């Protein structure tokens, strides 16, 4: 895994990680945590982190990672799994999907990456999940509809679903 995160590291969205969401129409952006995307130059090597130190440490310490974060009212866990053979992260809010990835597909439990909203509440944006070609193990996440469409049209990704809703940057 050494040298995996060499091409591009970009902040591309913010998770709905807030300490309080008293008014669902107010976006508490100042309390949101960025989700960082790292890319290693191959279409199927995308990795996602909420902690810069963890992302930088993956170059020398491969494997699953766990973070302890507090959920905000109205959010659900955003589970992370990791497959060391495929070098693949899979993120989901669906506990059944997570368990299937762990029990049937060789993924390891990576804990909770953060907490996101299960539905739009006015100022949130969708977080899209795509996978690369016929490879059901290269997952790509973005909140940008243009980037989603370009990944499908130009890069061979397939759109799967909206995994949840996040706060825009």
C-alpha cells in the first residue's frame, strides 16, 4: 500500500456531523466534518477518510480504521468496511449491506466513518454511490451531480444510489 495516496487528495463534501440540529432547516456548516477523498491513479483506487492524520497514515499502515464520532439528531451511522485483498473501501448507511460485505465478500469492519442524514431536510445535498464497470468492489462517492455524470459517461462507473444526504461545503 506504500505510495497509494499519491495522485490527488481533495476535500469533496462534508458529512452531517453536528453536535446539535435543533432546527432542521438550518445547516450547521460550521460544525460539519469534511470527508476526504484520496486517489491513487487507477480508476478503482479511491479511499475516503474524515481524519487527515488517518489518511496520511494509510501509506505506512494499511488496513481498516475506526473513528469515534458523536451522532447529531436525525443522522444515521455511515459504516465503513475495507477489503485488504481488493484494496477497497465500501461505505453504507445500511447495516444489512455492511454485514453482507463483511460476512460474504471478505470485507473487514472499519467502524463508523461518521454520521449522515437519511433524507433531505432542505439545505442538504445527496451523496451518490457509484461502482466501477463490472467491478462490484470499486466504490466512488460524490455529492456533485456533474462529477457523478462524468464518472458514468467518461470513466466507466455505474450509478447505484443515493446513500444519504450531507451538508454542502
